[in-house]
C-alpha cells in the first residue's frame, strides 16, 4: 500500500513535468486503486489462506509489474524512468521469492514491455521511437536475468540463514530444556527445582505466606528394575510423572531429583488439611496398577511433608526436613505421608548413617558374629550355637540386629549381608574343627527376602564345598511369619536346603497366625518356642498350657524343641519338666564372640554351668 502511494505521488510529479497526460494519470491512479481494493478483499475474505504463500508475494509482484506496464503505455516520453520501477519491485521479492519466482517475474516483465511496445506501435505510432523502445527492451533483457540470478542467490542465502537461525534457536531451547528438565520424565530437574524453590521462598517470605514441599520416594522401585529390567523401570517413572502432574495445580511445581525421588512444591497453602488431602490423592494415584511391558505392576510411595516457614526458613532446610519425614514414612511401613516434626531428626539421621554405611561396613569387616549356646536340658551339654550378627559401627558403637536389619531389608542389602553370615559361620565352624573343639551345630537366621532368593541353595552348596564343613553342622532358622508370607517359594527353598544335609528350624513359633496343618507340610527339624511364652513360666497358666501343647505337637512330628529366652531357674525347671529338649538364654550365657566361646569350652568342655 505504501509503495503504491509513493508511486501515485511520482505520477503526479510526472504529470507536472509533462511526462504523462491527465488522462493517463487518472487511468493509472484508478488502476492502482482497483488493484489495492482487490488485494484488500482477498485478505479480508481470507482468500489468500488457500495458497502456500498467504502473503501472495508473487501475485502482488505481477500485479505491480502490470501497473508499471500500464503506466509505461501512457507515458509520453522517457519510459526508461518507469521501467526502473521494475527493478525496485523485484527487490521486494528477494525476501520472499523462491529462485523460480525470479524467472517468472523476469519473463513477465519482458513480455509485458514487449506488449506495450506493440500497443504503442499500433495506437500511438506518432509518439513512439521503435528503435529506442526495442533498445530499452534489449537493455531489460540483458539486465534482468543477472539481477534475478543475484536476487535468487540472496534469497537462497537468506533462507539458509533463517534455517540455521531456527536450528540455533531450537538447539538453544533444547539445551535450556536439558539444563532445567529431566530428560526421562520431562519434569523439572534438581537444579531447576532448587531455583524455583528459592524464588518461591523469597516471594512467600515477603508476602508472609506459606508453601509446602512434598518429598516422594517410590516403594519397591528397585525390585521392578531388577526383575523386569531398566526399560520397564524407565516406563514406570514416566507414568508416575504423568500421574503426579495430573494431581497438582497448574501453578504447583513437580520435579524429579533422580532415581525414584520426586518433589512437589505447593505455593500459597492455607492449612495443613489441604496438604494431607493432596498427599492422599498422590498416594492413591501412585498405587494404581499399571501395565508395563505386558506386566501388571503396582508400586506405592512414601511422602515426607515440610512447610515453610514452620519446618524450615530456607530451601536446604526444607528439603532436608521433608526428606527426614519421608524416611519416617518408610520406617512406619511405606505407602503413607508423614509431616516433619522436630523429633524426627535424630532417628532419621541415624537411619541415614546406617543405610549409607552398610556396604562400607561389610567391606571394612565391621560386622561380627556372636554365638549364643543352645544347651540340652537332660545333660547340660552344649549341642549348638545360634549365630547372631552385630555391627561394630565406627561412630554409633556396637549395634544389634534390631538397629540395622530392617534398614538392610528396605535397601535390598539383606541378601548380600545374609550370604556373608552363611560364609562367616562356615569359616568359623572350620576354624573350630581345626582347633580341636568338639563338633556342634551353628544356626543361621534367614530373612524373609532370602526365602525368595532362588540362588540361595546353590550359594549354600558352594560354601559347604569350599569350606569342607559337614552340612549337619549347619542349621537355618526361619520365622513362622516369613514362611507364611511366601509359603510356596519358602517350601521349595527349604526342601532344596534340607537336601544338602542341613537342618531347618522354625524360630519364634507361636507368635504368628499360621494354621498348624502347615507345619506338618514344611521340611522342619527343630521348633523354637518364642520367649514370649517362656517369660512368665511357670506362673502364667495360659503360657504353660501353650508351651506344653507346642512341645507335645513338635515331638509328635519328630521335631526337636528349643526354648528361647530362658533367664531364671524356675523357667528352666518348668521347661525341663514339660519335656523340652534344649534351651538358650541368659540363664546359661548371652551371645558372645568366638574367642570368648572358645575360652568357655576349653575351661568347661561341652557341659557349661548355668550363670549364677
């Protein structure tokens, strides 16, 4: 539109200079108006949207050339001044034309001017110098092709520059996205989350508002990775990310810190009840079954909640406290949300130190086996010992299994630790043999996780072969609850172990809820009466009746009966009178290290006197 306005002004100047008559001026201006109205209508009616180039660059250029040729026909003299406008028009095409469009425009100009010359010769022969006009046509024919070629090259270079610029912008966007987002899930990453949290905390501090951090850790994710593969694990993480995004507001931030850890930041919270509802929704969403690689997989989550400013006045404190609360949720049994409180710090930090130090402790020989004697009632002789693990922690001191076994189980370290216990027990048995001590059995406890380990029987066989220990000297203790949780797998494993020649004992019997009929089906040699029934003997009639029944049942199934937790003479007398075979407890000796047991045996032999 602006170019046509300038052209109209130049036409007026040309009329004033006597280059074009009034009739030609008016006709040219009228044509300019018609062309512009036609183009305006095409754009208003969106007719241009039907074409690949909605700007109609080529059509507008050809229309402009047609107007130039129309004006050239009406010029009285010096038509070269009009023809120069063709070059100006072609310049506009440099920014939009494809190479072939320059050729089309050039041919259109030459054909248009040839038509003008022929019309002038037919209708204005007295005002046309044919030789000059054809000279100007030849001049255009020589000038326009190289001009068009240069324009085409410029257009190609411009296209390449624009394409390279677009690729650069995309690359920068990708780099920026990689720097701020997790490549697997598309969620914000740790760095991006930390920056956003810093900004949100500053904003909340100025406004006197609250915000919350939900620290989310998946329960059982490692087992999915180990059993179904990392590809399935990655698919699971992507699915969890989508579920988290679906349960929060658009303004809330969801981030993946790494592994199976996620964080949700909730701004402008009014009360903690709303946070509890959100946590419940997240737990429900995560816990829904999902189809992964043809398998139905279900995982749960443990969530720790920390609120600014109550639970921390800066980002690092908030994250640390939310992490502590999450560990408390795991310790309470998984699949729950726990809010941070000041009393969490010590227990969670201890758990963190224990979990972090398990593998290092095994490498540094910080674990030791203690041995508690099992004494025969009738003779007072030592028939065996139970191997009990202790951790000589460099900062926390000597830890009993109640302090670290549950952490080893939740961190999937228990199988490695359990295999070490078996190997150490066999090495100790061999050492005692070589030291000339009498033969007696060593009982090793198996965890619930070990009962589902298909490689355990093969590992035990390899250890027995390597050590040369008589399999009859090795005994495995399993809890009643562990067997009931994995009845089929446990039975198969126990049969494989028993086939090696080792003995099997049921530990803590009577505290579970298993039908007694199951006991008959298990390949068990020894039944251990739980200390809960022994503690109040002989004064508690119910405990006495239960103990009597257990002893009678076990003897009926040809099992040896061992009473745990015998600490007093009255308990000893009662159990002996009821026909119990063996006992262990402080009445004889507590668990002791191997060198102390060796010294005791060398001093008393197998008949160990009771402690007084």
